[in-house]
C-alpha cells in the first residue's frame, strides 16, 4: 500500500508558498495563437531556456491561451519547481524538422530527468496535443515508415516526488506518459485520448495507431487515481521492477491494464 506519508508529501508539492511566478508569455516572450514554424521553434527554445534558468521555488506559468511549439523540451536536475499549464500546448507535426539525436533518434516532446519535488499542474484543465496523426501515418504504412522512433508526449527519468494533475493529453505520436525509475509519483485527475476517428470503438482502423500507450510507469511509491485513458494499446501499465503501487478509480478503454509488460528476467 502507498504510504500516507508519501502521498502527503506529494500533496504538499502543489503548494508553492514563496515561488516566483514566471509567465511564459509576458515574462519570457512566448507567442500565442501562431502556428508558423518560426513561432513553433521560438516557443520551444523559450521553454527550454526557461527550464535552464529556473530556481528552486519557481513556477513557470503558461496562461490560458494556445501555444504552438516544437518538441525536444528538456528539464534536467530541477528542484522544487512547478510547471502550470492553464491553457493549451500544441506540439509540431513537422516530422522533417523534428529535433533528433546524432543517430537519428527523435527527441521527446517533453523530457525531464533527475528532478526532485516537481509539480505539473493546471488551475483548471490543461490540454496538451501531441499531434500524432502524421506520425501514425496511413494505416499500417505509417508504422512501417516510422516504427517506434516517435516522440512521447511526456517522459520523466530517475526523478523523486513528482505530482502530475489536471492535465488532458491527446493524439500522442507514441507512448503518452512514461515515468521510469521514479521514487514517489502521483497522477490524479488526468485524461489521455488517442484515437484516429470519433468512433467509440477499437476497430481495425483505430488500432493502426500503434503503441499509443496511456500511463506507463516503473519505480517505487506510485499512486495513480481518478484518471481516464482511451487509446490503442496499454492503458495503465505497471512495468517490471515496480514496488508499492496503487491504481484506483480509473477508466480504461484500449488493450487493457498491464503489470510487468517489460520483463527483467
């Protein structure tokens, strides 16, 4: 059972008593409501540069409007920070310009590593649109072209005490939410929706949006609750090597809830 102490600590992360609020638009120059490639790159660079400069106690606030941006967002070694999405983020679907490693591997839309006491939240209900349709491509053909070299919406590696709440994610190109080697994670009041059509079914057409996993996680002291997933793969997936995990009051429509889908043996 997840300990009361661990859950209480995660709740306290949502209270930023003396934080400096950095407004992505008015303080950092983020450009809203512009889909041009120049703006997508500009907003992505502003996001990355802001993460590099954030200090313990800071809150990065995305106001209630829409920002189009390029992926490859990285936050490394952040401590006691909050990222508050009060509007909509729409990631680029320009596959040709998508940032990659030297070996051709794509960067994630958002990637965080070795962060401690971090909150990802919204004062209302955030929307993050991964624009995955082009990555899915034509049924079956798209998978043959891109395989699994597609970006996840949110990845978090080797972090401690993470709270993720009040955020909806749609149209992920690949796995939507992948948190691994975590020590203390709570996800609450979140939704994932990855679908090719408006039909509430998992027919042959819908299922060609392969590998659009919902919440995938591995680590210790993990609490997932009051959340929903509609996708074409695993909905809630506890990976191998996880301990002290509680998943409750969730809704899943996909290929199921999975325990140990990646085996260490």
